């Protein structure tokens, strides 16, 4: 009894690109020293009201042009709006 010839294993499919969302970061408030959390290095202290400048964040903020649903005029059914 003979074995059939070996066939090479199929190559694995390429991994899809993973979109990395905002990262929760922590720091001390520069005004009162409270430990605060923010998104990508953008902070606002709930104790004293201090806020760092948006340009101090770890990555660029998205532009309005990057939001393709809004740019095309499609309604945002998931919008968080009052009334």
C-alpha cells in the first residue's frame, strides 16, 4: 500500500488590519494633583476643572472630512441628542 504524494499546506490568510481605538491614559492633574483618566493623553479634571490643550494628545484628532457617513449627508441614527 503506497501513500499519496504529500501536498503543501495552504498559506494562511493575511491578518486583517486592526483599527486601534482610543486608549485610556492616566496622569496627575497639573493644578491639584488628582489622578485623572483621559483618552489618548487628553485630560480634564473633575475636581478643579483643569483641562490640558488638545494638541498635547498622543495622536491627531480625527477630521470632519474623515467621517464618511456625515460627509455624505447620511443621518446618524446613533447620535446622542437631547429631545
